[in-house]
């Protein structure tokens, strides 16, 4: 595999929704940053010519509030080429190869359903264009462990692992990068992230909206396949994985793979599924569907760093807020000087304050609990919560939130970052084979109807049974708080 930039970008499925919503705007950003300056060849079966394809791209830019007349947009539109043809026809791949021209290293971006991956990879190889090239593939990468393994075997028949770039668009989100940056750029943070100091870890991905017009897709998928197996386990790995070594960020994907591989498979006892009231009335949903729109899970990692630390993840739709946040709760100090764990705080026996009146403490585990929180959505924020003394007499604690990184502005588009990384051969923003298979191994035991689905009201935090996953004395935190 070469790390040089490629000679051409070939997009299969270039007339689809993903291209309209994400790809063309991302290409403008890449041109603007000087990353993209090679032919962009769209391949699809739409009966179009180059003019219609450029019109489609222009409409995409307008949809995304990008001026098609801006210098970067004009240049991007000028880079476009188009091949119309059936993916089963060798002539389609011959025309694609001719459009690439004399270049020997291409990036093939497969914006198509996974069942088409093998057919396209074979066509690329028979056209003599696989060797030395790279291939980006969209999720879902399988629907369970067996299908993911089969899909990997299919891709490896034509491309080596180091040339396969598996897309999880959450890895292109700047706030997810911020998790890693805060960990490894601050010497005071990373030493605390282990079983000696961390009491528990919670991740919440809450969406206040329903499945809308995606009923047919969602009913075949569910919350575990849609966001937990990929997005949430990638976020978890970013929080828990060992630091990359001196060989650079390319070793980061191996660190994350080791962490996901250390997670114990889920059990029915450690899983709660829910379905919001009214889901059955959504167009495309089976009236008897038991697909989960909410899931809460309890995980454990078989590793030296994280042994015996409860890991809790919940994700769902029609919840009270739209927010994604990681909450790390630290252990209490080894000696309770101020009586913070009791209902009657102590007064230190010092000559200066022998008669200080006692004040009621806050409920255990709340105001005076140290914690580190990473907000991923809707804004990028990092909050360190410390216990401070409430002003006035006594030793009543008060939470002191230190917000030391908040960025309300717009970040780079995730597909801008991901396509740019693949063009330059940077693999650390992508998932590798063993990570994908390990994540399916984690969730496989609770797919299907193994765990009963409980109804829950809209704007609630899901089934009450979710509380049974928590360690004694702990509660689910509220990302809206």
C-alpha cells in the first residue's frame, strides 16, 4: 500500500442519497483545502450523461447551502466524470478504467449496499484496477458476526486488508477526535483513566425524534445494529483504549481493536430493549414488530486497566433530549474527611472552627462526585466536575463544573475528513477487520428476540428495567442536566 495520494476518485452509487447529502459538499471542502485535485468519476445506472450528473451535484451543493459559483465548487464540478452502466456488465468497468486513464492508483468509494461489494470488487479486479488501489466501503458492514466475516472474506479476495477503509462516519466527527486529544495531550487526565480511579463509565446517545420516514429500514435494523455495534463501541474504544505507540496514529486502530476484543459478550441479563409507543403505526413497520428503538447494556472489559469497572451504554429514539455524552465517574477519596458520604457531614476538629454548625450533605453520588464528561452532540464540550465547599457555614459540598473546552462553531464535515484521509492513505480514522468482527461478537448474543422488548412512553428515558443494569447506589445521569 502506498501512502501517496491517489490518481483518481471513483464513486460507485454516485447518484444516490449519500452523495447528494454528504459526498458532493465534502468534495468542495477537499478542493478548498487543496486535498482534492484528481478526476472524480461517478459510476451508476441512472441513464444519465455527464451534464445530468453535474446538474445533480450542483443541486446537492444548493441543498447544503454551498454556492455552486464559488471557486472551490466550480473546480469540483469541473473534476467530475460519469460512467453509466450496469454493475453486472464488464463493459461498465472497462469504461471506468478508461476514464481513470494512465493513473495506476485509485480510491474506489462504494456508496452502495453491502451485497454489491463483492460484485464491484470483482469488476474492479478484472478491469486490472485493484492492485495498488484503495477501497472505501460504507456501513453496515454485516448484520451479525457471520455476515461480517463472510463480507471480509469477499473483500479480501480482491483487496488486502491494508487497502480496505471501512467507514463509520462517527470517526470523522471532530468531537470524537477530541476524546482522544484530551486523553493524550494532557498528562493530568490519562493517568486517572483506569480501574484505580474510575468508578463507572456511562455513554448516552439520546435522540428526541422518532424514526420518521425510515420505518422500513429501521425495522430491519434496530438500535443495536444502527448505532451500538458501530458508533457507540467506537466511542467507547476511543475513551478506553491504550495510547498509540511511538509509531504514530496508525497504531491507534490496533489499540482500539484490542480494547473491543477485550469486551465480554453481552448477556440477556445485561441488556434491556424498548420500543416507543406509536412505533407500530410508522409506515414500513411490521404491526407486530419487536425491533428495539431503545437499548441499554452493561459491559465489562477483560483488561488490566478496566477490570471490574461497570460500563453502561444506552441509546434510543423518542427520548427527552437529543444529546450524546460520555460520563466518567471517579471514585471517592480513600478517607472521607468531610463526611460527604453520610447524611451528616463531619466538621474537622481544628482549633479554628470547633463550633461550626453542621449542614446536610447532598445525596451520595451526586453534587460532590468527581466526574469527567465529554459532550459529542449537539456541541463539542469537555467538563470536569469537582467538589467545592458551598459558601457559608458548614461543610456542605457544591459541584464545581470546569468547562475547559467548548466549541459551539461548525466543525469540518465528517465525510470531508474521511474521504481526505483515504485519499492520503491515513487509516487511523477507519475501522479494521478485527475491530468490526470483535464488535459483532460483543452484540451477537442479544440480537433478534433473545431479550423481550418493553414499551416506553415518548420523552421518557426508556423502560424502567434499565435501572437494573446499574451498580448498587448508582443512577443513570441526565445529559440535559
